[in-house]
């Protein structure tokens, strides 16, 4: 059982991240201050600083949660697809479908976080779960002989993640118009890595 004080601290942090997510999505990172976040969450600035040294750390927590949600949703949608090749081809559509359903996640992951954290930090935080999901599928395809012979699964995973990230940013500007086109292009890109025997 979690001690009461620890549970209260976790609840406070969760509340701050919840409210920060809403404020960043509604007003943008640069418009949210420690004062406005404290007031909106009903917390003191002291409580905020107990958990986060600055607003950049708040954004890191908001981003990690949003990105974790995105990866979990994509993974869930792919688990029903039995063929590794079909799962690979569906990655782009799965990501863009989640973003279309979850505009707050899209804004946090592909608009506010890159701007607030800078490219290097955003990329470092983004790479783990997303890259792992793509790399696992590519390595399975490699073991099965279903990738074009020259494909390096690790390098290809990095490149596909980059393409997915760029597609997310592209679609964020006009989701209803751009999401399906971006998904089609991602599928074509992924298809180019598959050997004829894959399907």
C-alpha cells in the first residue's frame, strides 16, 4: 500500500500535469506561467516547485504522458493485425488515426513540445517507446526474410520514426485535410522496405 503522503504527492503531481496539458493545448506553452498553472490547478506555487523546477520540466511530464498514450493506443490498434507486414504497413495510419481522435495529444506531441523543449530534447524523449515499437516489427520482418535484403532494421526504424514524426507535424496544421494523405504516403514508404515474399 502506498503511504498517504506519497499518494498525496502523486495526486498533486497528476493534477498539475492534467491542468498543464489543458492549458498548453488551449493557450500554447509560451502563454502558460507558473502563476497561471498554480491558480488553474488550485495549487500553490510552492507545490508546483516541489514537483517541477520550471515550466520546461512540466512540459516534459506532459509530453511523456501524451506520447506514452499515443504509443499505447497505436500498439493496441496493431495487436489485432496478425501479419507483421500488415502491422508495419498500418503504423502510419494508426498514428494519424489516434491523432485525429485526440487533438490535444496531437497538439502537445507535435506542436507545443517540440517548440518548448527544442529538437534535441524532444527527440531524446520521443525516441524510446516509439522507436521500440517500430524496431520490434522490423526485426520480426527481418527474421522472417520479409524485408528487402539491404534493409538494416535498426536504421530503418529510425528513418520510419522520423517520417512518422514529420507526418504528425504536417497533419497537425490541418488534420481533416492532411491526415489521410500523410497516412497514404507513409504506407507507400513502408511498402518499399518489404520484400515481394511478404505479401
